[in-house]
C-alpha cells in the first residue's frame, strides 16, 4: 500500500493568466489528475505550496472560493525566485501544487454576522476568497463591508470586479470602500468624486475613521502588509471590537506547510504557534497571547 | 521479560544484530568526540561514551537528503530509501528526543521519509553515566520507557536487557543462546545501578513554569548579553537532538531539464530563517533569534518541553553560551 506523501506536489495546468498590475498576475489552475480532483477541497484563507520544478517552492494563498472541482485561482506577485519563475509561465504550462494547508477563515462561525473585510495591497487576495464565499452563500451572511487600501489605481488588484462592487455593491448588500495613497492618481480621484463616502485618499485606516462601524454582530477580517495590522486593530478596538471578533491572516516563510520545517514558528514558550498549521488565520486574541505573531 | 547478556557475548550479539540491518554505533572520532558510524569492527565500539556530537536524528532526518527526482516537464518522482539500520547504544535522552521528533514528523501529516526510516531502524538503547553537562533528570528524559526495541542496562560484567517492541522480541528470540532470564538478584542490581546513577547528576534545572517565566522575560538583559557573544553559527541547532528545522532547494542538472529536490538541516540562529520574499525578516536581530531558540526548546506544545537535557548545545557552543546557565539567570532574577 502506498501511503500518501504530503510533500509530493500535484500537477496542475494553467488554464488562464490575467495580468493585473505590473507585478501581479492572476493564475487560473486546474488539477490534471482526475483522481485527485474529487478529493481536492479548499476553504477561504487556506494556502498552497506552489512548485516550479528546478526553481523551488513558495507558499501562496488561494484567492477564490471553490466552485469548480479541481480548479482554483492564485494571485501572485513576482517578488522572489519562485514567483518570478511562475510569472514567466503561460496558458497551457504546468505548475505543481500541494495543499491546501492551514486553518482558513471560520466561515461557519461567521454565518449570520456582518463581515468587515479590511485589506491592504496584496492582502486583498486571501480576503477575496472570503468575499466570494460570502457572496456564494449570500443569505448566510449579513452586510459585507470591504475596505481596501491601494497605493494607486494601477496597483489595484481585481480592478474590474471591485469597481463593479464599488458602484453596484448595494444590490448585493455589499459596501465596497477604497482608500488610495497617491495624490496625483486621477482615476482614483474620479472614483472619489463619484462617491466621496466610498473612496478616499489616505491609508485604509482612513476608511475606518470615516465610516460608522459598530462591532454589533460583526466579525472583522484583516489582511495586509505586517505594518498595517496594529493600526487597523487599534481603530477597531477603539470602536469596541473584542479581540475574538477580529480575525487576521499571517505571512511567514512556510517551507513545508505541514508543521515540520520550523520556519513559521512564532511566539514564546507559553504559546508557540505554527503559522502554517495553527494559522495562517488567527484572532487578535491569539496575537495578544503569542509574542511576535503580529 | 528482562534478559541478561554477558559482556563477553556482546560481540556475538552484534553478529546477530547484523541480520537485522547495518549496525551503527558510537565510535570515538577524536579526543572526547564520539559519532554514530557504521560498526565495521566491534573493537572500535564505545558503549560507555558520554555523548555523540551529532545526535541520532541524523539517521531519520538526514543532514542533506534527496526527496525527489525532478523533471521540469514531468514534475516530481519520489526517492525511497528503504535501507535497514540497527542503531546500537542510544542513550535515553536521545531516545526521548526521537519520541519528540515522532510527534512532529509522524503524528500529524506523517513525513514519508522520516516514518519509513523510523520503521526500518532498530534502536537499542544503552544506559549511561552523566557528566557535568547532563541535566536529563530535569527534563524528565533520563529514562526511556518507549521508542526503542531493546534497552541494555550495564551492570558490572553484563547487561540487563529490557524489551521495548515486537522487533526487539524477535532479536531476543534469535539470540536465545546468548541471553539468560534476568534473575531476581539481577533485577535488584539493576535497581541499585539506576538509583546510583541518579545520584551522579550534578546539574539541575527547574523547569517548573519555565514557559511563563520565558514569556515574561522578553526584556531580560541576559538575552542581549548572550546575543553579543553568540556567533550566530547554528552549531546548537545542528547538535540538538530535537532541533529539526529544514530547508528545501531544487538543483538542476547540466541539461537544465532534470534535477533533484533536496532538503537539508536549517538553523533558526541563521539570519535567513525568518526571511520572507520581499526582504521582510520576522526575526531580524540575533537577540530575537536567540530568544526564539530558547523558547522553542522549552515548549514543543502546551504539555511538553522540546529539550531532553543532553547538554550538547552547551558542550559544542564555540562562544561558550551555557544553555542551563542562561535559563537559570532568566528564572532567578
């Protein structure tokens, strides 16, 4: 009997590539082995180890909610050796993946609650899977508020999709808010002229300051660059969010994804956490107990 | 089921062990440095050694091992190593360390390579005498209750043997002519020797509540003092029987089509350990890495330390950082 080796990558075909920004592309993948497809299930917030044979492996979070069996989307920024190699791949090329790993977001727990999704930059990728899931099972969730901070219009990910939500989200009971940093950005300025209450210049925290958000029956979900968390958390706790109402997803150099290689260990000895298997989704309460997590 | 083997019969016993796999045992390399190496000649066997420099983890999680043959078009083909090994002369601390490694490598998402080697390896423990660096009584790892096939307790001119597994029992059956039932007098001697051994420990560490003590002592000056003298070389990780961080890398052959995926030991004391793509480092300073290592050693999980008190990190630290001394300083003021 052959035991499944958790480190063995599975072959996937790139069925589509979308250029999103100068450094980010969206890859549509489909597993090639029909036997695996049936067993492959993922939840919002989980991640994969993606391999380019001969180059290496990198942890990448899945950015959509599962609809088709064996298919998934990855939003990849070219920033290291492996992601640069992935960016050179085209439709029809092969990638190797293993996973999904990690706990993912507690979608079940968050049912019948309002969702407040706060993302900065590439942090929108894992949160898009939460958003898609909530839209897929729309009646299970209350009001969805998305706060997305970008540097400028050209760096905005999933642009068409989000601008549609920005304009027409109310139909779906979704409030999509955008913050942009670049003063000279005319396109974002136009959006701000269109809806000054939904698009503002500044950091994502500006959106929280401007909005009237209450912690009642709400879960906040955060993802962004590490520096963002403490500012966002401060704004939220000031507005009465308790530490277990705030979820966040974390980044580390997860080499194995299965709690062995040790790279994602964090915390002091009264609370050691593996970001790959105890996370990558944690509550702010976990972060308070676990030194160095946030 | 306690057996007795006369020391005079040890060589014959090793001859029988060879039927079960290639025998590896502690051998003196230089001075006081011992290594587990293939036992080509039983004359070089050193069963009353202090500690090996590299712990037996090297047989299960190899310092460098090929995991897959890779092909840029076809992907990955697993490399299976099914060699059979007998490890003779493993100390209780190292057996307990392997039990801790099992929790990581077998209990959840079992690692195929580690698990296969663990199943293909026979472990024969041997009793030991502590030196001034041993503190395994403090970490509750001075005696092995599981994780071995046979355990030999040296009593004068013989060994009292405990049987820890079915495989161990098979070895005992094969060695019927060499082994006798341990008599009630032998058992009495065994108890006496164990009690005497316990009295020989001079180094003790109070680990009661150490997890909270460490958490609360993040700002303790001892971390910076030791980080200042630490070379950041990672020797402590290499010699630690429970350190198990690894890194993987792909290597292409000259044809640029085929190659291998390799994993090798990594070290949390090296700067790139906490580095992510884009240049952010979650443990950028040596003092943070040192603090992290001590915390990791004092907690595998809520219910277990990740240290077996073997003393290697202190013995082999080129900067003379004393593991127990640091923890005592943190705990005492």
